[in-house]
C-alpha cells in the first residue's frame, strides 16, 4: 500500500482520506492535513462523489459564505439573516471543510473502516476509484483494491497505519519536487 501511495504521490495524484468514526475522526484530520490531502471525518454525505455536480455547488456556496464572512458582509445583514447564514456556514464547515479545495474526483481513496464507510466504498466502486481500506475481521477484503488487515477500532492502530501512509505520500511528493 505504501509503495502504491508513494508512486501515486510522485505522479501528483490527489488523495481522499475517509474516517467518520469518533475514534478515527481526529487522526484522519491530522494525517490528511499533514499530507495535504482531502478528508471526510464527520459524516459521509450520500452522493458526495457520485453526485459531484451538487457537491461542487455546495462547495462554491461554502467558499462564497467564507468570503462573505471574511469581508464582514454577513455582519451588515439583519440579525436573523446573519444568524441563518452563520448556521449554514458552520454546517458546511463541519461536513465539507476537509474537501473545500477539491476540484474533481480523487485518484485514490483511503478508507479507515470498511464497515462504517460502506457508502463511501460503494461510491468509489461505482466510479472506479481505487481504494485502500483498513479491514478488520468483520470486513470483506474482496471489495477493496488494497486491503490492510488491522484493528480499525483501536486509535493506536489507526494512527500507526495513517502515519505510514502519510509518510509515503510526503516522500512521494518530495521526490516529485526533486525529480520533475
């Protein structure tokens, strides 16, 4: 898995890390930020990839609201409208914050718990996106392209494997910079 990730990173491929369990959410976000990858760590919104046109519109709305907030435009609105827009911005930040700069489909999706993220896995299979999954004894290894047998309930296990993959991504990207 690390070799595949290294090769993909050296060819400037985009990664998406998915882990929405409470135990996995924080390590997923940290690993993705460290590797400059996209991530989903709160809830997989159905159709996030398969209904990409709608997701793109939501991302654009998110960017517009953030720009409005930075320029102070929200504060100039009536109190009720401002509260509604702030609530909408918070909601979009929660669910789309990790993919706010995603411009198209990812090239590889790393999934932390196959059983928990089954919808994400199904969307990747539908679109033909290669997946790397951490699989426990209750998972089907035939559904993923690359399976990493590991305890997907232990934070230490999740962190260890994500650190290895992130290290491979960072190394691949730095080798790409050194050898253009």
